[in-house]
C-alpha cells in the first residue's frame, strides 16, 4: 500500500479561540478558514485543521491521554521562556525534565522536547 500522512484534525469547541492559541502562542500560520469555522493552519511541514467538535476525551496528564503531539525545539530552555512569556502554562513532564507537557485550550496534549537531548 502506498500512502503518506496528510494533515492532523483537531476537534475543538471554538475554532476561533483555538486559532488564536495556535497562532499567537505556538506560531502557526493560518492558511484558510472555510465556512467561518474550519481553520487550516501550518507550521513547517505540519498542517492541522481545527474543526468544531465535542472533544470529550479529556485527560488529567500526558500519560493518560489517547493522543499527544510532540513538538521539537533546538533550545528547550529558551523555548520554555518564550512560551511562558506568551502565557503558556506547562503541565508537568512525561517522566523527564527534558520532556515538558502542555495542553491547548481544549485539553489536547503536547510534549516539548529537544530531540538531541531526548
């Protein structure tokens, strides 16, 4: 079978609120908004679609979630400082102080790591 990954769809309560988080905090660029609610965003080679949904699968920590998106940085300390200055609150680790975790406004989990130190 020949296929390749396309994009990631994240189901969120309010796509406009989520769009602000992904743009202002994580640095995603808005590509297009369809029908006023389907928000396409991109950062590097990653394309996400923020779409209206219930997102009822909430987890209290990274280890309990069904899905986590890992994002890479070349300098973990600097990235942490920049993200915290933008209002991001980290929510613990994935077992190592070099694997910091956080959520978006809808509780979708992320892990921030420097792949060279992981």
